[in-house]
């Protein structure tokens, strides 16, 4: 099965490579192009279901709520990103680049994965926090002093959050990121052997 999802080099958006049933494939194939230009909270259920080729009630019957629909998408994107990118990071700089590239190239997917909407139910907020903890676990494997893991994550998360919410000047965010990455590496000195 082929997909017209996107041509991004990250690979996270190639729904054809994800282990999905037919409906999951259709859902991701419809949602990912929408997330190229619009945050999830601004995509109405009618727009998403129309992109799938079904009515909103079909979407709700499959996933029981619209919020769970977005959590399904976030979980599948994160799992795929974890497999193709995060698990291959062997140094702190690699992991930082991995997060930065996702935030810079696909800001609305980054937000869907790592943030939560204010109107989400508490159990859905836990999903985004669990995904953040997985990244922190990967960081702890790359940083000699584990007491610095949370500080490193907060620096990376904070920078990426500024980036995805357009609070950084687009002409120099790469230069600023390089400075942040340099500071992180200096903070941590070396990775684990």
C-alpha cells in the first residue's frame, strides 16, 4: 500500500511503513497532511473524517472520542519516531538534533506528541508526559551525570516549544539551536562510554 503523506526526510510521516490496520492507515494518512499546516486543536472532526472519507460518527465509533483519535495519532507517530530516530541516537548531540529536527520540520506533530491541549482529560495528559519520560530515559543513557537529565530535557523541550510556537525569529533559530546544543554538551561534558 502506498501513501501520499509527505516527502519529509524524517520518515515519521510515512504511514505505509507503520504497523497499522486499514482504518489506522487511513486515519494517519488523512491526519498527517492536515498537521503540516494546522495544529490538531484547530482541525475539526468533520475535516478529519472528510479527509478519511467517512462521517464523524464512524470516526467516533472506531475510537470513542475525538481526543482519543488524536492520542492514537500521537502514539503511532511517537512509536514510529522512536523506532526510526530516537533509538538510533548514540550521543547527546544526536538526540538533541533528533528533537530539534522534528520541532523545526513538523511543529504541529511535535506539539501533538509532547504537549497536551488544555481541554484534554487528565488520562490523555499522561500520554504526553509518558512520551517525555521515554525521551528522558534515552537522555539518561547518554549523560554521565544523571542528575542533569531533567535540566537537559527542560532546555531541549523549552527551546523546541519556543520554536513550534513561533517565538523564535525564523531567520536565526538554527544558530540559536547550535548555541543551545553547545551549552548542553558543555554542561554534560561527555556521553557515557
